C-alpha cells in the first residue's frame, strides 16, 4: 500500500537517508516492498531489491541461532560455563562500579555461562558506549567491534584480560557477548565462525548473499555506510566487510554480517514458522519457544537501556528482544505480544510477529554522526522506521 511505503520515500525526500528498503511479509506472501533513493551517493544508482547491507547488530540473532543449533545437538548447553571452551575467561574480575579504574575490581561471583552470552548478562560492554577506563581500554585493545586487527584467539585473550563491567547474571549489559558467543560456538564445533555460520544457517536456509564479506563480483550491489549530522549531510564510513580484498580474519558475530532483504526475510520467516521455513527445519519448535521467551527478571527490566525505558514494553530472550506489552510498546513502534527482533547501528530494523503472522524489515546504512554537546542526538531514519511499523500494522494486521 502507498501509505506503508511513504515513510521510506519521505526519509529520502527530506534528506534523512540516501536510500532505504522496506518490506512486509504477511500470510505467506510479500505484501509490501519499497525501494527508495539510491544505492550510493557517488554513482547515484537507484536502490535495488538485491542490495547488500551491513547488518551491524542485526547479526546477533543469526549468530545466536547458529549456537542454538549446537545446543540442540548436545555440543553445548545454556548452563555450560564458557571456560569449557574458552579457559581465558575462567577467573574473571568485575569492576566495583562501571566507571571505576581498571584495578578496582573483585573476583566474579560465578563463571560466565552460554546463556549469559545469549542474554547479554555476561558483563561485557562496548568501548564506544561511553567514556570510562574500561571503555577506553576496550577500544584501544580490540578496535570498534565490526573490524579488528586481531585474530579470534588473540581477540578473546585481550578481552579476557580486562574486567567485566558487571557481574555475570546481574543485569542486561550490552556489548561483546555475541562476539564471544560466536567464537565459543566455533571452538565447540571445531571450526571457524565463518564456516560454522555457513554450515548451520546460511546453507540450510539458502541465504546465498549473507556472510562476513562481500566478494568482488557482488560489490556492485553493496550499500556503503554513511554518518549524518543533519538532513542532506553524509560522510562515508569504511567497513572491512564491504571493501576488503579478501575475507576478514576477524569475524564479528555480534556486528559483522552483511545480507540482503530477501536473505534476512528467510531468517525472520524461520522464526515465524517456529523453526521451519520452506520445508527446511532449522530449529526445533521448543528451541524457538525458549529463544523468544523473556528471560530478564522484573528488576533487570527496570534498568534503562541506553537511557531509554525499553524494557517497560519488552523483555529479552536468547539473542532477540520480545514484546511483552503491546500497548506500552506503541511509543517505540508496533507489534503484538510475542513479536521478536533486534535492530542494528546502521539503522536497520526487523521484526517477526507470530501472532500477526507478519515479518517486517527496514534496511538503511546511515548512522548518527558525532554527538553535539547540549543537543539531542540526530538519529537519521529513526522516526521513519517507527512510522513504517505503525503504517504496516494499520494496513495489514487485520
């Protein structure tokens, strides 16, 4: 419907985004597809359906599903301490407060488990989320997260040398947990993360354009990343996944995947189908039920996420957030209770809503520029994403 595509078209027309793709799957068919703007600002080629986007944190649910495939086969369990495969993390220390000096720590009260990684309650954070001795050390030693000069084993060792921001299990603490999960799962399977993801997710689902790198022959479909300080202001950002001459040695399970709308739709439809899509069963229905059930405690849901009261309407399962109060969720989007998803820093967003039998995807590659002191951050595409969600539910959730 025209109204469902309006947010994408308007975001391009008003200079918020160079290009964007939105789609809606409902009742077994594609009921909406909007291609707006351009693939890249240099060539001015129009947006295309098979465009390849960086997923940023939309990678996290995919990596979690790969690990859950190993759980189903008994190669690991949610209760397992990750030191079983990553002994680097056997004796972690925890900062006495998140902004404390790195030497003000106490021994972790217990070991980190696989479930802690999947629910972001392991105590890991990101260096770019704030200013503190730990944040500075993370950025200096590990890089920004999507790319790293370190090979996986060296990266895990460097992370394990630093203290945790909070104790395992204590609270939702957003950070490198899914990166660690990917490397731990790869060790448990005796392979690399790239090979694990290919074998456990991409090949079974036919996600032919998804991976940690864009081969040369597919580069013409790559959407470059931009930052924006305001309407019409765009600065290009280099990410290795889209521009490196060879596949990266470091593969970020938390942020590093690239994909197309159709590939990711297949993934979302798998969750709509309780683990099955197009005759392929990737996960058992009970595993999907565990993945999509809230696991945060009432006390943990009272803690704001990045300054927002996100958990007033949502909980968090294994790698995905889940709507628990549809009415309260209306302030930040749309979705029935049980709808799951997780956004990405480039502005991408998706949701699988079993109760509505709908999957929605919004893909862009524009993220905020440097914050300006004393001003609210400019969030290109954020309002348009919410408008898209509400228009889609108004049109199709009947």
